[in-house]
C-alpha cells in the first residue's frame, strides 16, 4: 500500500528531526498528481505514529494543484491526472503536482 510506506517515511523523518521532542503537528505537501489519497494517508500516519514521538500528532495535508507546460506550444495547463496532452497535440512536462514532502512541523 502506497500510503503506508509514505506514512512510515514521514513519521521516521519527523521523529528524527524532532530529536526526542514530542511532535504536535506535521504539515505535508502532496501534489494532486502523486496519486496519494489524503484520507488514507491520514489514517496510515495515525497508525505508524503510535509509539513514536509523532503519536497523537495532527497531520495537515496541503494539496498542490497539477500543472504542466506544453513542450510544443509552451502553453501552461492545469492537470488533474499525470497523463494528458496539450490541445495542440504536444507532449506535456509536469512542473507542479508531484510534490510529496514534509513542509514543517510543530514540536512541544
Ligand atoms: Zn501545446
């Protein structure tokens, strides 16, 4: 399960950064094109956080919209899936929407 491995990595990274302090809140950025389901990730995070510094921490998810630039006409498009072509038939280069990172966190 995709979300479970991401949640594990997020919890580990946060616990390391917190260096023993209790984590109150974690904010992560998820691109709409990363195929991560926020609800599922939130649930996995809760499970993974048990017994760690992140136990009981609130997970705030910031979704970033998908955007691509057409390699042919240079136009910018909003994307809701990682597959698509420009109206001109050109290939798209994704410039936003693949993010998956811990933005910041609050510790006690
Ligand atoms: Zn185009």
